[in-house]
C-alpha cells in the first residue's frame, strides 16, 4: 500500500495476524424512523449482521476467554504481561467485554474505588447555569440516529447531561468543551454513567491534559508536532498542505478532540479507542498520518485538490472502503512512529513555541503514554497514600527453658577396657597392643 501511494510511511508490521473483533462499516444510510438498528445501536445502520471479514465465532470466543483471564488477575497481568494486553488491544477488544476492559485500561476503576461517592454527589448537585444551557443545546447533536440518543427524555441524553454536568462541577476551572460530548456519548454506549464519568476524567486529565480547557494549549502544541511528523514521514503531502494553505488547526482538532468519533466508521472508531486506551496519544498521531496518506498520498490525489476547500474535502471524504477496520488498523499500527520519536518531537516543538502565546504553557509531561504508565502511576500513588499491602509479621517464639548440658564422660585416649578396669576393680583381659588396629578393638572406643 505504501509503494502504491508513493510515500515511505510504513514499517514492518508488528502484528501480522491483526484481526478484528467487530464487523463491517456502520455508516448510517438514512433517517428512516422504522428502520432496524444495527448491532451497534444505530438506526438504519449497515452492520445488522457481521460482515465477511468478521472473525469466526470460535475465534471470538477464544479472545473473550483471554480477556476474561487477563482481567481476572489484572494487577498481575499489567505487571508481568502488558505486552500481551497491548497485542490483544491491537487485535480488538471483544464487543461483549469493552465495558469491563476500558475502565481497567484507563485506570477509571481505581478512581471510582478511591472516590466511591463523588459522582453521586456531583450528579445530584445543581450545575452551573452557564454550562447547563450549553450542554443542553448540544445533547441532540451527539449521534442523533443512535437508539440511545433519539429521545430528549431518554436515558441516553439524560445520562449524557448528568455526566457532562458532573465534569463541569468536578473541574470548574475547565468547564465544558463541545468535543467532550461525542467522547462521553461513546462511553455511555458501553458503560453506566458513573463509570463513563471516570473514564471521561481519565481521558481529559491523563491521556489528553490541556485539550479541553479554555485555551486548548495542548492542541496547539500537538498541531505543530503533527506538521513536523508530516514533514518527515509524508513530505509531498506536507508540501501540498502548505501550498494550498491548509494548516493543521483546520482539521486536526476535530480528529483528536473527538478521538475520531465523528470522522471514521463506528467499528473503526472502537478499534482506535481500544488501541488509544492501551498505548496513549501516539495512536491518534498514527491514525491522523494514515488519513492524510489515504487522502493525499498519490500525485493524482494532490492534483485533484488545487485549493484549500478541495483539500479539506479530500481529508473528510476518504472512501469508506479504505476505512474498514481490519485493513485500516493494520496500516495504523505499521506507521513508523514510536513513543520515543513522538516525545523527541514534542520537546523540539515545545522549545520553539513563542513566549508571547496567550494562556498557560502546555505541559506534555503531565500526559501519560498509555495503560502501562497509568497503572504504574496508580500503584505508586497507592503506596505513597498508605494503601500498600500489609506486610506479614514475623512472630518469634520465646526459647524454652534451658536444660543443663548432659555431661559426657571424658574418654579421650581411653578405652572401654580402661573404664571397666577403674570401675570394677580387677582388670579384664583385653587385646594386646599388636591388635589395637583390629575391628574388635575399634568397636570398644567411645
């Protein structure tokens, strides 16, 4: 594929057998009110039945059993076998187990356990009128053809209202960002409101800190990082974007802030989230680079986009056949971008930011690179917080009353014959000196 597109972006595939736990494209085909919902809950969707690329039932069952085993001993798995977790996330978490796996991967289960009453108090508290009005206006825009969010009084929109309100009360200095709506909606499709809230907290504060605040300082930094990566990995596409005046802030915020929930077919969105919660923001950069390559990778594609509007249209109108989860995610995982490469480029672009930039400076060091780093940070915080496991006490039993030592008779150099001689009077006949090396003589010594 890379040779056909004429760009040197891919590296050897790390996972040749990467296959999906989902089905085919879930693009909505119409707003018919009586159409059947597909297996993801979209009314009129095209994924009512698994597509031809869907793995067989026995393979899905094997993956489910692997995840059940890993999540049943989660601390041991993350401590010793994270590479297996990463590989299974790249293959796709089974649909039936995402509700169990996503909170574990992002660490939301620890947050909920440490603060068991926080969400209930936030959900019952009155929200800030400013944010409540804005949130209420956005509710009907989040997946309007999904069966959960069709009715304004349904549990989907009401749960979304509670989750977003709770976050504005939890972080009043940040408030509400419209891009949080689709993120929270996808979480609510799989999780109860309380778990969805804590997953949203982890995404906003651990995976993407500085993305949803009033200044979005981290988005601006990552836009510069993305352009630098384009310059290195896709130089011809980068040159074209510069020539037509398409800066990264014209398309990247919609991709990154919404975690591609509005830009990809829904089955592919779920696969991106599986990898993102496992490996962190690096996955978002890989997905973005893959989309640019698919839209502007060939000379013909670039010639067909002579201006700004045509180029933006090409980035938003990639054929759905190229975005099918299986083939698309294989390309994403083959992008030659490691965590070390990303961190190096972040440091370079951070040093180049002008000091006159309004708002707080970006803090990329606050961003943790995936599930393993989050797990280790929570383990360390638990130890510092005094919740380390109890160390078994060693009980020392007092010694028993000492017994007087048993005196042994002084027999060095003496024989049984000699003792008998002194104790019984007349000597007994014993062996002569010439026979003292015999066995009968040795047997008489103590």
